[in-house]
C-alpha cells in the first residue's frame, strides 16, 4: 500500500490563479480530510468527506472547494489564490471516524506559496 | 471555539535527557491523542488515551490523561537525535482538534 499520496509536493502561485491539490488513498478508507498547517500553528480542518459524493465544511473552508467522486480521491481546489492561503496542506484518511481508534493517516503534504 | 494550549512552544535539549510537554484545555474531552510530525512529513499517531487518569507507554514515550479530562502530558525518556520534530496533542470530538505543537530539537 502506498497509503495517502499527495501531489504536487511544492507549488508557487500568483494571486488570482487557481489550482487543484490532489490526494489519493489506496486503503479503501471511507473518511478523507484536508488540513492546512500554518507556521507555529496546529492543523486546521478545511473540508472532510465521509464517503463518495458526500463532503462537509471544516473549521476554515472559505476560499476552497472539494469533491469526492470516488472513494480513493479527494481533490482540493483553490479558485482565486490569495497570500493568506500560503500554507502546508495535508490530506488524511481513516476507515471510520466514530471510534477514536480509527486512526487518521496523513499524506506527506503540499507546500503552497501564493505571491 | 475549542482551544488547546501546548507548552512549551519549543525545547532544545541534550541527547540522553528526559523531555516533558503538556497540553491543556478549558473544555473536557474524553480522548486525548499525541502525534509526532517529522520534518517534511505528515503527523503520525504516537499514543491515544481514552480514560481519565490513564497512563500509557509506547517505548520511551509515556503519556497521561489528566484526571480532570482537561489536560494531558507526554514524556520522552533518554532522548535521541531522531526524536526531533513537532509533537502535537489533539482531542477527538466529531473531528480532530490539534494544539499548536511543541518543537523538539536534540543536541548530540
């Protein structure tokens, strides 16, 4: 198993550009999550999905969109990039979320800079 | 909103020393988690705590769930260079909420 994979690893965007951060997991997990990590801060939840076709907002969803057309993929879209979106983005997945033993597995992250 | 306070923010210790860090909240939580993030990687779960007062070990790591359910601490004994990284506490409600992290640097 590759686990959770994310692409790209690094990206620099100009203000107003758009891009999609890709996330794929091969563990057949139902739940997938997108977090952002700002310097000196913990991870903040952007969006999450409990299964294909179902998504919901997290703590900081503004400026982002997601879709979940398959169990494996959970792309995160930035439509009009802003400097405030400069951050490291982590995708994670878990089999379930009702039990605390359902560990979230994290991808390696995408480092995004908006200039 | 829910807020976790982690301390210290960073530590720079000598190899072989013991390390202690803690996490507090103004709210009660029924589960406390400790994650480690290596440089350039995503967080990995180290220890999960489910009962107030519980003390759990994972190798050189020991974590305790405070009796008030508002705090937890993590101890690392006999630190080694590969212990460097960021240690996050997290609490589990409907979703994970993370603290800001403790940065650990170990001097050989």
